[in-house]
C-alpha cells in the first residue's frame, strides 16, 4: 500500500491549531489584565476634590465681575495689559499671573500681581514666543479668592 496515496484530513490539525492560538491569546490577555493597575481614584482623592471645589468657588465669584476683568495683548507696545475691578483694590489685594504655554512647559512663568492705582498692570511681551498663551490670573481680595483664565495669541 502506498502511503502517498493516503490523504490526511486537515480538520483535526486546524482545530488543534485554532485551540492553541485561542489559548495563547487568552493567556496573554490574562497576563495583561493582571499587570494592569485598575486604580481609577487617586490616593489623595478627597484632598483633590476639596481643591477642585475651591476652584469652582473661585470661578463662581469671578463670574460676577467677569466683565470688569480683562487681559489683552497690545502688539504696538509689545505688552500684555491686565485690568482687575477697581472695587478689589481697596482691600489687601495679592495674587499672581501665570503665563502657561500649552506647547512647551519650559516657557511657563509666574509674575506677581502688582497693580497701579487704576487696577491695571502691564507685562512686557517682547521676549515671549509667538503663539498660544493661556494667562491665568488668581488674586485674593477681602479674604475671597478669584480666578480668571484667558487665552491669548501673540
């Protein structure tokens, strides 16, 4: 009898190969799932929630005076002009201006809030790179904190 004449059925080999492939895939999936950290909440969740609530409170207090707060780039003078409501100047006003560059964190910087008698401050912008900047002004007046965020394109 000639062995070449006997044909073997490929289905048992295909089924065994498919089972091996499936078993290998499931084992890989289990390894990935076991190594994955499912922690969705930070360890300091409650502290972060309180900080976030404070930010919401700052924004809601600022909403009442949003029309009086302005941040504008003046290209002719190469400066950024900031104006805070005059009513906030009578109290002990302290704060900072944070210049945030979304495309390059190395360019971020802070400027202390030093307003003149009219509630304005000018920040030189000649050395700032052209592009998108986010100006975040936070100040405290009369024991209450305020926050204003505005995007500028230089």
